[in-house]
């Protein structure tokens, strides 16, 4: 007795997906920041770190060719294939992977044969030419008109119908394709560029005609700009050429290009991938990646940074491909495969800072202050940092108090720049230091009473509508009124004060370790909120107000929203938050509330009362956010201090919408049997089969939280669990 289960690869109607996926409109402008790569290596399960080729099939499965075998990656796990266990894989050293229109995976190795994974992912070996010819296959590429083309030596081969044999084919005139060519690059349609013997040739396999032949003394590589143009470069990188195929001539030449640091290309360029008609990415032997914008001639160089886990994993980059979904794949010969999605907007990050002496700081950022477009002041774990993010240069500002430089041993907790250009620096032990434009301390506002330790610990600095300065300290909240003689302090609220915010009605809100309090302009307490009257937690680290007049209190135990009528709505891990602790709240220009939620950022819609999660897949790391370290510049850009540096973004850049996934079941284990699928299949199982393990790909390769899904089978009921 049997039952029949219909396994539909596309799972159109029977599939329910439970996932939050962030999709960002394509932004393929030249990278202005270090790209944030994901990494696959032996540490994640690859066969070897010498990765030579990578390609995704039509189901979203990534196939990775290494010098020690083949691997597949569905976004959740890696499966490895070796010659010993799969004899159809003729050799372990995979030199190239090609996916044809039938979703078959063709593999070129250092062998006289080619291997193929069919639609059910079974291996097959195909003979190329005479069996006595033991020379290795040089190239394979898929064409729409002729199917797979195989090149061995100077001869081209096509698959003979209903066989596993590629026979010789006379496609072009003798000598039309350069003998012993140094590179071949698939272009638009069925066109292929070949270079060798001082000739660049473009061959069209659809018409079997040579479309262009140009003499070049030395070329390293070429790629399509569009259907009619090529971009080519010399191996040294000294010259780039824009070439018209119909006109059969060079239409533009670019020489002596320099990167964002003013340095020339360091040579040994290898391969190139087209992102769009203006943007190209180039691999190198020693210099990481070059990003080249054809319309602006702008060149940027990005290399492996041992202090930045998101940088390219190695500088000896090799093959590079960019697929239609926006994923860029870069192979290296020592550190595995590296990739990210060019269409997915990610937050910028800076995990460490370097000064003029090349001294590195990689600790936590306690506060951020923007001064103009490029200059940032950073209150850090043990110093004050002035960082020019456009020049990527930093200065550790010396702070002399009582004749001693406290920089390097004092946490800078808050920063504020007043209208006179004075920088108010909130310290941990010395109160508030006022710095002029020459970075000299002109005044120190501190407390010399018996409570000086608490009052000199600065948590927040805010200017009110009357130009008075409010300072939250561990001893209480002080109001500094400016007089002819200087600043006169008044104690407004006694007790450890953490955060400050002036609302639309010009009332000052004070977040403390014992609740939230509101003071009017006459310094009278009007209201107080704590656990006893509905606040979710007494420690208030952040305060903000939305466009409807609701007040937001970010606490150690969740988010409290205080409505104008005094009622409170609370949010925690159980009803919207990813974590309970809320450590910073900002409002963007559209009225959305952004909340630092331990290891992610949440965007809250006050109207629909819904949350959107932004986390590692969007450039955020798991170092967490420092308490209160959420800052919005005048331009609307948001900055978040973390335990490992700085994260920043423009809210509009991070706007998200639901991406319709294309989930595909590609593997099923039923008992001891394993089935692979690349299209809709009908499969029978014995009635006693009680366990089914499905493997699926959603097409999403980035992020730490995999997509979850459930499916139903006709005439059968199952309980689904994660294997």
C-alpha cells in the first residue's frame, strides 16, 4: 500500500512562509564605503579555501567549485561532493561551473572530460572528442542557440544528440578564434570575446560570424558594457579601453586612473564583472577589488582588513560574477568565497579608528556628534575622537585637566556643540569640559562637594528653548543658566539621571533609574511614571516624542509609549520587540520611530503600531548598542554607537518592502532515500514512511536568521519541526 505525495518545487499555493525579509531598491552606484561581505570557507563547511568558481542555479542554490571538490549552499547549509563518493565528478579540482537553460550544472575540471549534474542532481561524465585525446578541456560556456560549447585545444565541440559525447564542430573559419587565447569572456546574448596572439575577437555563436577583430599588444580582460560595447583593460591597469563592436574601434581610453586615496592601480588585474552599464568590479592578484565607474572615471579600491570582519576575506581575488538577483560572488585562492547583494541597501559601519600615528582604537562608542557633513566627534571608551569619515582619518584629542592628559583613560559620555562653537564634553570623573575650536579647554564645569563623584559623571546634555543647558548626572539633573559671570548651576532633580528630552510643549523629561519625570518651564515637576503606574521598567535610557504627541521611553525592560491622555502602552519581547532592552530612540523625517534594541534596530510605525527589524543582513553587527548612543544629524542621518565601533545610515536608504521569495524544495530525505528536485515532481513512497526531511532554498543568502516555512501535502497531515 502506498500514498502519493505531490512535491511541487515552486510550492505556489500550498506554501506558507513565515519570514521577515528586507528588500531594498537597487542602488548600484559606486560603493562609497567598504562593501560588507559574507564569507564561506572551510570554517563554514566548504571543501577547500581555494575557491575557483561559483554560480547559482535557477532554484537559488549556490554551487561552489574548489580545488578539493564541489559544494552547494542553499542559504542555510553546505553539502559537499567529492570524486570518491560521486564517480560522475571526474576530478575534484573544479575550474568552472556553468548553468544551462535546463538548470543543469556543468563542471569543467583539469580533465579531458566534463561532468554534469542533471535535473535530479545525478552526476554524469561526458566525453569530449576522441577518447585517445587526454588534453584537458579549456573552456565551457552555455549558448541559447547551440547549447553548451566546449573548447579543447583550438577545437570547439557540441553535444551530440541523445549521447554523452561532445563532437567536433566547425563553427567559424580556420584561425578566426585566436589559437592559444589567454582569455574568453561570455558577453551579451550568444557573443563571446577571445583574446590571444595580439587580437581581440568577438564571435557570435547565434549567427556563427566574427563581429569584430581588433589588434591589441596586451590585454588582460574584457567584459560587456552593453550589447554593442566592451570595456577592456591591460593587466597592469595602466590603460582601460571602451570599445564599439559595430564600429570595430576604440571609442575612449582611460589612463593613469587613481583610487580614492590618490594611488594608482597596483597591477596584476585579473577578471571583471559588469554590475550595470557604468559600474564594473575587477579582481586582482594582490590588491583586493577595484570598483570602476565608467561615466565618472571614479576608481575605488577595497582590500582585506584584518580588523573588519565584513571586508573582503583576502586580497588575491580571482573569479567574479554578478547574477541577476544582485548577488556578487568573488572567489579567492586562500580564503574561500565572499559575496553580498548589490541591490540590498546596508548600513555603513566603522569597527575601528586610526589616528595619525597609526594607533588603533576598536572599543565602544558612547556618544556621537556630527559637525558638518564629514566631521564626527566620538565620545569613546577612553578618549575623544575627531574623525573625518570622507578622508578616513582620525585624531585622538588630548584633554588636559589639572595639567594631566586624561585622553586614553577617561570615558567620554556625551557631546554637545553650542552656538558659539564650544564643544561640551561630558566626562566620567571631571564633569563637563568646554573645548574651543583650537581644542583647548576653556572651562570646566564640575562639582567639588561631597557628592562630586556622582555629579561629575555626565550622562546627557541638552539645551532648552530658553538657551539654558541641562546636564544629567549620576547625582541628579542640573540646570546651567548662563550669566555674565559664567554658568550658574541649579539642582532640578535629585537622584541618578540618565536621559533628557524637551517636548513640543517645552516641558523637560528626565529619565532616571527610578522612573520618568516631566518638569515645566518653572522647574516644577508635573508628572512621574514608574512601575507603580504602568511604566514597563524604572530605568529609562532613552526618551523621544512622535508626531502625534506620544512620548516614548526606552527602558531596560522594554518600550513604554505614554499617550497624551496619560495611558501607557508597553512593548516587550512578547509583542513586537526582538529583545527587551531599548537603548536609543530616534524619529525620522517621516515620523517613524527607530529603536536600538540590543543587537538590532527596530523601526516602529506609530499609525499601524508595527515593527520592522533591521539586523545583521542589513549591515548591523551583534556587538549591541551602547546605552543612549543614538544620534540624528541635521541632515537626518542616524548614528548608532556599538561595542565595536560605529554604524550609520539614512532612514530612507533602509526603507524596506516585502520581497516575494521564490522558495524551492530541492531535496527530500524519506527514510534512507534522498531525492533531488529542480522542477515539479510526483514521487511515491511506501505507506510506512513516517519521516520526511525537506531542504529548501528561498533565494536569500544573507543574514543570520534563515527563512522558516511550512507546507502541506494533499491527503496527508504532518507535524513540521526543524531538523
